[in-house]
C-alpha cells in the first residue's frame, strides 16, 4: 500500500466524519448520557422522597401492590418504580424540548415543525 492511498483513505475517513457529523453525534451522546444520570439522580434522590412524604409507603419507588392469585401465590407489582421512571422520562423530554426550542429560535437547528416555504 502506498502513502498516497493511505492519505486518500484518511482524507475520505475524515470527510465521512465531517459529512455525517459523527463527532457531534458522539459528543451529543456523551452529554445526553450524563444529563440522563443527573435527571435520574434528581428523581430518585429529590422527587421520590418529596412525593413520598404524602404517600403511605414513604418513598415513591417503594410503592407496590401484593396480589394473591387463585392458587395462593402472591405477586408483587412495583408500580412506584414505574411512576418514578415516567417522571424521569418526562423531565428528560422537557429538557430536550426546551433545548430544541432554544436552538431553533437562534437558527442553530432546522425547525421541522414549520411548513416549508416554496
């Protein structure tokens, strides 16, 4: 393999990264993962105990229902954890929506909600 082919391949590779925005996508993924951890921590450490003050279980994630079947076996449905995950999702969705509105207001992203003008 000659140096020219290697240089050409390298240029093509960097062109690919630039064209498809792979670096930006990777950065967004890392920031998104970190933001998700922060929101999950907020929900589990602040929201759940606060909501739990008004619930008999004392914590949203501990809420569950024991159901006894016809055979006598019991199953535990942990619906409190589901509610906590729904709150987590809603907060993340609101943050993404707010970021999208901010970026589209400053023309940093294309607003897909507006009809295309001809």
